C-alpha cells in the first residue's frame, strides 16, 4: 500500500513537472520569436539609416543649389541617427535581457528534467526494495512450511515411538 501511495504521489509530481516543462519551453519559444522579430526590426532600421545616409550624400551634392533644405535634412538625419542609436541601445539591452531570460529558462528546464530523472531513480529503488521484501517474505513462508513439515514428521515419529513403547 505504501508503495502504491508513493507511486501515486510521484505520478502526480511527474505530471506537474512535465506541464511546467512544457510551459517553460513555450515561454522560451516566445522569447526566441520576440528576439528574432527585434533583430529584423534592427536590420530594417539599419537599412533605413543607410538609405538616409545615401539621401544625405545626394543632398550635399545639391547643397550649393538649396543650402537651407540640405541643412534641414541634415538635422532630420541627425535626429533619426540619434533615435536609431537610442533604439539600438534599447534593443541591445532588451536582447541581452532576453538572452539572460532564455538561459534562466533553459536552466529551469534542465533542473526540472534532472528532478524528473531523480524521481525515476527513486521509484526504481522503491520497486527494487519491494521486490526484495517480497522475495524475503516468500523465503520466510517456505522456511515456515519446511518447519511445519519437520514438526509433522517429528509428531508422527513420536506417535510411532509411543506405540512401539506400548507394544
């Protein structure tokens, strides 16, 4: 009965651990997708900066024609560069945080998998212990039966000896 209770408890714990592992894997996948999306966003921003840099070069060629417009565009480009740099720093910080979170989630998954393996070893040890107890019980029953047989033989011999003495 104790073995059954332990097995039931362990089964419940194992199912709970597997549910948590699935949830952690799902979180890990979402975090990876977010990181990939942010990388694509950074690439788009970089491409936009390059395009703006090319536009700035063209405007500088025409600067003698329209100096005021070139100055305004340069200001816009500078602001965009600052925004891009700020966004890149923010994204890099978030990417670093995401990587850290992913590593933490991987560690938790590893810990849960280790715990599940440890639970499996415990169950195996308990099963082995139960098997040994059952074997010992069977051996004890065999010994008791052998002793009963010896007692029956001894009683039979004693009865025969008593009858021989009476005769």
